[in-house]
C-alpha cells in the first residue's frame, strides 16, 4: 500500500527540497496535494479530502527519519505480526 505515493514523493523530492524543506508533503495517488508546516495539519487535510482512501504524509528532508512509537516500546499497545 502507498507504493504509488512513495514513488511520486521520490520523483518530486529534489524539487520539494528546494523550497519546502522541513515541511510535510500530502500526496494522494500521483498528486502532490500540498505542503504543510506540521504533520498534523497535513493529516487533517488528508482526512478531510480523502476520508478512508489511502494518502501519504511525509516530511520533506534530505535524510530519512526513523519513527519510534513510544507506546509500543513501553508495552502500552501491541502489534500483531
């Protein structure tokens, strides 16, 4: 899931880095919907526009950041594999 969105992000990343570095991209399919100052704002817009349809919110950055879910690490929630 989100392969199309991830590929589109990688395709346009060089251009995004020039003027939107540090912001968050909202991508649906092969469309850049917009860039936002926070992941929360991008996510809210994605839910408003696309509901349950998949969309991608990704930070525009040279390096990939690793997200660590504290609740999962602390045992407050569980993941099934």
